[in-house]
C-alpha cells in the first residue's frame, strides 16, 4: 500500500540520508515529513488527513510521506522511535514534531504555522487536557492517601502536562532555553 499525496506525487521510500537531504534542499519551501508504515494502523488512520492537508497546502509546503520500513537511515537521523511521526522542517532544520496519531485540527495547526513562518505547536485537545488533569489528580490522591510522595509527585507532573502550554512561567523558561541554544 503506497502512501502518496496524489497519483502524480513522488513516492518517497527506500531513501538514504543523502537522497532525503537532496529532496528537502530542492523543495524550495518548508517540508512536512510523515514517517509511516503499511502495518501501522494509526498511520493508516492519519493517511487521509495528511494527504488532504498536503494537497490543500501544496503551494506553500512540500509534503513528504516516507515509508519507515524502507528508509532506516532517515529514521535514525531524526531519532524517530515511534510511528506515525510527523516532522516539520524549515530551511532544512526541524522546527516541530509530533509522534502518534492526531486529529485534523492538530495536523492543520502544524501546516498553518509552517506555511505562515510561525512557531509550530500542536494544541492539546480538550479531551487530552482533561485526561491528563484527571489522571494526575488520581495519582496525587493515591500518593497522598498512602503517604507515597513519589506517586504524588508523578501525579503532579502528569497534571502539569495538562496545563503546561498555558503556564506563563513554563513559557518564559522555554524561551530562555531557546535563546541560549
């Protein structure tokens, strides 16, 4: 099962690092790379979404589906450990990454931000936010009730993952580290 944007789109599989870098360099625009495999059910769920967005943003963004099974060198270059993984590249440098299946709104946010030259962020869905906050609360309650402060601390970290994108202190720390890098 080949994964392409359209029947006339190039098929990106069995690429080594040199071939991949040439395709990215020759794109002349930002690139979104989708690492996928035919045996990966979440990859097949996201396929129609990414292909649709690839067509919609074709003038501003190069969409490259890359078969993970056939392009091991490229996977190792980007340290891809799970699929589907979608990576955004601007001027050949990684500016965003998401691993795991996302909904259309999440992927659309990546395409839009990359097309507009903005920072690429994946917004948390309300469900994800509530799941993280709820799971964190459960761990905190379990930790406090049993006196296991490690479990309570893990719960605090899980809960923080539900709100970190709205935390001004976290944003300031991230900006500080980005400037230092």
